């Protein structure tokens, strides 16, 4: 084997691992959304039963589904990106290397718990086919620990990322932080307006899809459970999946623009209806560009949060909504969504030009 082949072998192995884990997670997600046994598990987070009364019980199952999907995703993110990248940048420090070794060990243990806790047929199979092996205690332990995997994996990801960045000699200046914060905030708001233009165009050809989106957005604004999903869970989980994992690893094997388009297309399909696809694909392109030029997933998460927050505020039309009544934002949305096809397309082009300008600012400052 040549020296070049030896150098490329770890990259090939890592790439194959990433593809397998991403494919498994997407399969896991599809099975959960469609409640396909044996991958689907009833929403039984015991430590969230008290929160169910506080949140909206009708939509609380959607929150639970997101939380079931998160552990696998964060484990894949830790194993394939955070820990390898951190080890490459900090191998000279023994204490840091030990931290990453411990984190990798925790990932392996958590993976076993995840498999036994979420895919219920594994412990059942052992109990049926190997009666002498009493695994009931281990199953109870998995069921107890399983709900904690989401916050533990998330905290581990944040901690390892923070340690890695603290070890870096070059730190980003505060002015760069302010520029990125302002650009991402503005981009999130502008994408919301561009989404209204896209829906106005779609309404001329497929009004039922736009009606479905309107109903969905009203639900976001009026349900505490759906607000939790749209403002917290969706930005964290979806950006980690489609930008932090899929786009990041695709860009290592193809041009960055192609990785952004593919991850955005998958992100649009993730929402499973044409109404949301048209604007989530556009947002995926913007979030992908933000992630590409900043190199930090936190900025695409912020952009996603601002987009969803603006949508929730725009559909706050009654006192039953989480943020009360905000009529002016809804009036602006209705004006944009009520434009003719030509007018909506013209406004959309102008907004896309502004978004390109904002992305260019990020590119120059990175």
C-alpha cells in the first residue's frame, strides 16, 4: 500500500461511517414520523409527564418524537465530527486528549443504551431466545437512562466544542461576533418575508398547500408544545443534522455549493409537504451558506431560530397565542402573501438580492 493510500484510508473509513450513521438516523426518523414498529416507541418520557400538563397535551407527542430523535443524532455528531475534529486540533495537550477519550467511551456506552432503550425488540429478543440471561435489570436501567441521553449528548457536544475553541490560539474578535449576529438575525427575518412571497406564488397553483401551511403556522403560534419545537428543538436538531452532519461531510467529498444544495433539498423533503418544501429549501440554502462561511453551526441555528420566531410572531393573532396579539406583523404577512404572482416574484427577487448581499458580508468577514 502506498503512502498516499495510507493517508486516505482513515478519511474513507470516516466517510463510510458518516454515511452509515446518517442513513440510519434518517431511517430512524422516517420510522418515527410514520410510527413504524419496531423502531417506533411510544412517547413515554417519564420525566416529562409533569411538563405535559404545562405544555399542550394535543401536540406534546410531537415534542416527544423530536426528543426521541435527538440522542441518535447528537451521538452521530459527536462520533463523526466533534470528537475527531477536536482530537486533530488538540492532540498535543494530554489532558484534552484524555477528555476526548472519555467522551468517546461515553458515546459507545450511550450508543448501547440508545439501541436497547429505543429499539424495543433487542432486549425482548434476548429474553425470549436466552432465558438464562436475565436482562430485565439492564432493560430497566436503559429505560431509566434513555430519556436523559438527549440533554447529556447535547451538553457533551457543547462542552467539547467549547473546550476545543478555548484551546485555539486565534480567537474571533467581538466586532466579528456582532457582524455575524446582525447578519444572521437580518437573514432570518428576510427569509420569512421571502417565504411569504413563495407562498403567494404557490397559492396561484396549489392553494390547498398554502392553506395547510397557514394552519400549521397558526398552530405554532397558539400551542406551547409546538412553540417549544419550533423555537428550541427544531433549530438544534435540524441544523445539527442537515448542516452539522450532512452538509459538513458532503463538502469534504464535493464542491461546497453542491453540498449546500443537496443538504437543502433533503431539508425540504424532511418537512414532507410541498407548501413547506418551497421555503425550507430556500432557507436551507441560506443556512448552508451561513454555516459554510462561518464554520460554526451556532450561526445557522441562530438564523433558524429567528426565522421560526418571526413566523410565530407573524401568526400571533389572538390572546390565546403564546406571545399574545401582534396584529401589525400579521398584516404585513397578509399583504405580502396576497400579492399577485408577478408582484410576489419581483419582491422575492429583491429579497434574494439582499440575502446574497448579507452572505457576501459573511464571506468577506470570514
